[in-house]
């Protein structure tokens, strides 16, 4: 289903129980990532009190689906104003019980030092710069993860280390098992980040990992 809004072809995709709006200037939601929402939602059952954060949220689909049936506050963070505008529409359509705040800009500038989150979801770009041409249908800015694909992954991991509440969990999306090993090595080399990679789940089109303090 498509509708035209201000001469931009806006599309809708079914994402779990939600109908999510996006257009070709942002990353199309991947249906397999409903698994990230489901894992995050399950972890909330034993998570401490407190809000939920999604980094590199795009149009908000993963975080919004994870919070279906929840009343905790949700904070969505993304650098793209276009993605944030879609997230605002998707927030209203989702009709969550708890408040949803959208912060647009560089993620490292948008979280106060004292903020702590019971659960953090992160979906950073993880494609190597040299491989972005293999994904011609995707906006480069939404998939380019730098030389090794992990530039923004490392930023997310550092922010998770600073802002994850004690006894909380983070669910981070990566591209493959090689990146899982690289993140594990990075954490071992950076003890100040104060995180451990304790579990991973591999899917045909990506990998999810759980991080804890």
C-alpha cells in the first residue's frame, strides 16, 4: 500500500502487529528484525524498572514493536530528520500505552550523562563502506558502517556501556558472526566500557547479540 505525501512516495509495511511508514530516503524495515523486537520484549519481563532506549532507530519500527503492550517510556534516537519524521507518524499509529520521545541528531550528543535505561536496542549500520554498492536499493548513509562496518557499532557499544542500568540488557544488531567476534574482542580490549557479550542469535540476514554489564 502506498500514499503520496508532498510528492514523496510514502510506503507502508506490515512489521509484526504494526503498520510502519517509510520512504526510499530511509532504510526499508527488514521483517526479520521483528526477532530483535521479540527478544527485547522478552528481556523486559525481567528487566529492572526504567525506560527503554533505541539507538539508530530509523523509522522506529523495532523499538515500537518491542514496546507493544508495555507502559514504560521509550526513547528513539536517530541522526536522520526524515527517519525521525516517519518515526513520529509511526509512534502515533502504534498507540503505545507509554510515552515515546524522539530525539534527532548525533546519538552521542542526545543522551544526558545521568540517564540510565533498563533495556537498550541498537540497529546501527554494519555494512563495510567497500560493500555499500552491493545494496543499491538502500540509502548509503543508512547502511555505511565504515571501513570494517563497525564504526557506529562501536559508538553504540560505548553508549550502551555508559547508559545501561545495572541488571539491564542491550540487544545489538550485527551483520555476521565475524562481527560478533570483533565486538567480543573489542569489549575484551576496552574494559572501561564495562560490558560483556553473553549470547548471540544468528539469522539468515543478520545476527543479534545480548550485552550486559
